[in-house]
């Protein structure tokens, strides 16, 4: 957490008053880790949560596991996803498990209702029950299992911080973000996998290197190219119908990849600009991170101000249950002035 | 919004780090409006949202409407409720409408899935569709309609700020909170009724007068006694199964009434201490207001530290989808030091 209060990134109005506000930090870096734009504390450690799933997936490609099991681009996108639990997501996760001879119960993530509200409603109306495949992280976990099977390691305990699969992920994350892997504080994520805290500027640097990998090893460049292509060609597999990542990737500069994380985190890699972006809202609100990221992408010229995505996620209408306009969710003055 | 950053009321940990935090203000007042305890900005206007529903319901009793239509204590509790949309809530709202010859469609609030997650799941599994009766504010709106019918006024537009029903509510709120009704900024609430902003200490004062009404008129004292008795005898009608208000009222000092509001508001009236309490979390997070209020009630001696309610809402475990402990949602140092 910041040692002093971060600036207000986003405010929510009702009538003529600001009813609520979200403080936090934002940072834009290049692949050398140089800070191009910043607001707030970008050095205290924050958990990227699901925002860095593409970094966690690098060993899946680099180890040869993705090739060995003939993973499709859709499946690679799912390995980087916080998916909505729509039928096509569940099918892709099941396909990954089938390719490695694993079962749903081998996944270490717990079951939860689909993250997508329509998918959740459809499941309940059909009187269905969520399985581990519906967990928004099931693709990431299936990817971890692919790595374990490919390495000939035990699949039991693949989610533990000492397992070779997690060690490989931690190493790749540290290299990409420019920090010693062992120096990153460890937390348990919502899906039971370890998560590694780092300064927000390190997360932005890692994403800048996804956007501009030319100084990295050939193997890493190839893995990044494959994952970035998979996600940006199949953004719905990395996210879900109507959700910000999918909607923004459809309208942003070609090749742009964005990824939401729990507790108010969001990150973006913009190859056309060679930049990485990271946002953390102090209070953990997704509505804050979503608006801050969309406003930043517009400011950077990575998202057209008149695009459908900008209209959906910058200046978001706050309505009541019968649809009247009550207020707006918008970028605060400090973010606007960046 | 506060002119300078409010203190951290609540923090959410993961592993050894604080992952997210909630800033805000809290205040404890007596019935004369004297501040007994305070943290943060208690003078800038905030919308109480649903927290002040009992104040909005005062005219329902004072006008004689509640008597004329023989409203039961359960129905009066529902008039002060943000209910969970469980079957008994819906039945009570329908009963209120029947008593005044109104129909579900006369309610101005829009339909939404039950606020209670189990009630929502049950509705979807039964392939049901939410009606306006399921809106968490349907009891408040049915109460407004009772007032309109009793006054012989038009029921159409009863939710508009200029309607006599809303004027009466605004007058009662102003009197209780010690502010000129016309001076309160107006916003449209999630249920389409007007909401009136006020300093947080005014909200706490209004609740202190619910707790200690002896200096008020006989008619108001009688109305408060009736509503306080209705809610504290039937807390499930004012809230819902397992929700904080119902759970806290079951364990707190006899007669204590608490009420949640949207966007991080919570208020409490403690007759045994003659005090009112109000909390507003700047970022609007209910998890922040809930923990702050529970911690405050324990601090004030209004809730036993070893009660089921305190265990449920102070130091709340943060778990992942398979149930592992990942962190804790707890009061911050500033609140602990109060």
C-alpha cells in the first residue's frame, strides 16, 4: 500500500455531487523500464493478480509443452484468461485437459458460478452446477498441468509455490518485470495458485516487454509473439462477451493486449507504441481500474475516443434499476491532467 | 467528497501485504448532535442512500396511514428495508399493496434479481423472473404508496421530489438530522426515489434521535417507538438471511437498529447508549462499511466481541474458491485507535 494517499483516479457522481471516488496509481513504461507517465505510488509492492497471466503462461510455450500437446491459439488465449465461463470457454479448457490425459478434478482451482453474469444466469436457469472448468482461471490451470505433464513432473501439487511449474512461472515473471524472482512477496490467489507482488512500474515494464520484445532472447520473443497473437486474435477466449478486455481489444490499436486482475488491477501491452501500462486502484474496485485504463488508453492514442469501447468504458453512465441516468463514472482531475 | 484524504478505515490483506484499503469517515453522535467520536471528514455532504429508510418511513406512521391500512410490524420493518427479495419479503410487499388497492406495477422502482444471492439463485433455478416486488426497496415504495393513498393524492409520480409524499419524507429527514430540508442536495437513488445528501454527522444525529427520542414531539416519539420496535423485532424483514444488519441486530444490545446503504454507507441507532453512528467509505465499498461498523459497535460496547455477529463481520476471512485462507478484511490502525 502507498505510504501516502494516492491521487483520485476515478470519481462516481450522483446528482451534482461526487458520491464515491477511487484512489490509486497508474504508470506507463517502455521496454527498458523507463517511466513515461505516472501518477501515485508506483514502487510499493502490489499483487498483479490475474493481470499477469500471460507472463505466467510463458513457460507453457517456451518449454515446448504447447507444441507437444498441439494447443490451439484459442487454448493459448484461454491459458492467459480470466474467462467468463461461457460454453466455449469450458469446452476449450476441457479440450486442454483431454490432450494431456488429465481430468477436471486434477485442476487445483475451486468451482464457482461463471464470471459472466449471462453465463451464470443461463447455468442456473438450466439447473446446472459449476465445475472447476467454470473457474475463470481454468485455462491458466490447464496450462500449468500441460507444463507439469510435459516435464514429467507430478501433477499433484502443481499449484504449490515450490513445484517446478510455479518456479518456472516465477522466473519468467521476474525476468520480464526486471526483478529478482525470490524478492517478490507471495500471496495465494483466488484460484489457489501463488501470486507474486511487485512495484506497479515493474508490472508495466513486463507488459512493455510483451509489447516490444526485441531485446529478449529468441525463444522468449517467439513465445511472446505466439501468446500475443493468440490473445489478440481470440480476445473472447481471454475474457468474455461484453467484458472490458474483449471490447477494448476489438477497438484498440492493432495488437494491443489488455488484462484485468482482481482487486482493481489492470494492465496493457501496446505493441504499436512499444509501451506497457499498469493500473492499481487502492480499494480494489474493478469499476475504478476499468475506467482509469480506458481513459489512459484514449490519452495515449491507443483507443479512439469515439470507439464503441471508449464510449462503454470512459464516462460510464450510472443508472437506476428502471434505467434513469443518476450519475457518471469518470476519470478524476489528476488522471485527466496527465 | 472530503477536501483532503480520509483515514484508512479498513484494510484487506493477502499473504503478508495489505492488498487493498478503504478510506472513509465515521462519527458517533448523541441526540443533541454532539460528536462523541469521529474520524475523517464528517461535514461534507454524503448521500445516506438506503441507510436512512427509517427516517423516510416516519410519515407513514405519523400521518396515520400505517394505522388506517392496519400495517403489521413485519410490513413496517419492510418499509425500512433493503430486503433480500426472499419469498417472505415479496409476500409482505404484495400484502401492503393489496391493503391499499394498488398493483405491483404502481411501484416506481424497477425490477431486479433478489439482492440475496441464495434468493437470486433459487429464482433462476425455478426459471422465474424478478418483478418490482423483488426490488430491495419495494417495501419503502409500498410505504410511499400507502402515504399517497391515505392523503388522497395521486399515486402516479409519488417518487418525484415535488410530490407531497417526498416532501413529507424530506421534512422529517431534515428535522431528525437537524438540517434545513431545502438545503439538502438531491440525487436520484437506485430505486428512482429522491435521496438527500447531508454531512455524515447529521446522519449520525438523526440516528441518535431514533435511539434517544425523548426531546421530540409526542407524535414523533410514538412513530419512532413503533418503527424501532418493528425493525428490531423483525430484523429479517429489514434485511435478509445472513446479511449484516440482521445478524448484528440479533447479537447487539437490545433495541439496536442498524441499516446498510449503497456506496459504502452504514448507520446505527443504539437506544441503550443513546447514540447514533454513521459510516461512509469513500470508494463506496460495502465490505469496508460493514467491517468498520462492526468494529465500531464492538468498540462502543454495543456488540459483544465474542458474538457470532462480531466473528462474522470483524476480521473477515478472505478465502479462495476452494476455501484456503488468503488474507483478512480488518479494521485499520486509525479505526482501532479510536
